[in-house]
C-alpha cells in the first residue's frame, strides 16, 4: 500500500501513521516502567506509578504519554519536584520506533514486527547502558513474539529458528573460548539470549551483520569515549551496541549489503 502519491502523503495513510505514532508513545510510556523496574526486579504489571518525592499516586490524566509531561512542564502536580526529561525522551523514542517501523514496512505484519523489535531493542539498549544487565524478560519475551510474527512472514519460521540458533550459538562459542583463554566469562547469558532474539527477527545473515556492526560500534566507542584505549572494553555495555546495530541492519540491511557488494 503506497504511503505517498506524487510526493503527497495520502490522508488515510497519514492517519495510520499518526495512530502508529500515538501507539508507539503509549508503548514508550510502558518502556519507562520496564526500564525502571526490570533491572530492580520489581513487578512490571502491578503497582501504580507514584512520585518518588511526595509518594502521590500518578493520576491517569497525568500519565498520558508526552502530553502530560509537557502540560506539567516536567514537574509533579503535587510537590512540583522535577520529573526527568528522560521519561519524555523515552516516550518520544517509542513513538519514533513505531512510526519508523510502520513508515518503512507499512501496516503489515512486517511493520508491526519491525516496530515491536525496535521498541524491545530500545529498552534493552537503555537498560544495558545504565545497569550492564540484559533482562531475560525482554529477550525471551521478544524471541517468543518474533517466532509468532515469523509464522506470518517471509522468510518464515525455519529461517527465524536458524537465525536464533546462529546468534545464540556464536556468542556461546565466543564466551566459552574467552573463558578457556582468560579464565573469566567474557559475555553473559544476557548477550546469548539477546543475539538469539536478534537472529529470530533478522535471520542467520542478519545476525552475523549485527555481530560485526555491534563489535565495530563498541570498538569505535571504546577508542573515542573510552580515553583512547580498548583496555576498558570489559566494562562496555555490549548489548547497547548490539541493539543499535540490530536497528541499523533491520532498517538499512539491504542497502548496506548492496553497497558492500558493489565495492567488491
Ligand atoms: Zn510529588
């Protein structure tokens, strides 16, 4: 279904994109809950949000994605304690994930799958960056959803399963090798599960590209932000770079492959 005709966005398609953006912002709002509670082992379903300063429950009308933060100008309604702009940023990022997924692949299973995958990657990237943890809730939940999506997509379930096995398998082998040589565990179970999930969504070739891209992004970060040495790489949140690489491969994989093939 074309989104644009003669350079103009079709009205019904514009409405679809607006709906996707709003849904994405709502999921972004839930991402804020996941990002805060999962690394702290708190229940993500039960327990209403409350202000950490005055403990007031956040009313539904103060919990509307993006709008509430703007109306309240980033302050609690009761005690005026500042609410981090990070909440707004994650809601906007969630909206962007859904908008990009639907814009790129349309209101199709592919579009829904891409939007969901981008949202999970966003949560994983932010949690690993801050806590150096990749919660199994997100990777296993994402993997199951990815398998369900793959039933309705081409390439289908076998490719997804193969991708998952390749992704998780490579990290397992590297991790074992590292342990044999250095005597310590280099990459944890979180990385294994993450790459398993990424493989399910992107297939065996995609997951290899993600591994390469993640290592590249991590190295560039270590060399620039990490005071010019790779020695600190043991402390790198590798999951964040893998998640970023997975988003790039999802959206630009074909173009990057074409670019690469045209230069060899
Ligand atoms: Zn308050």
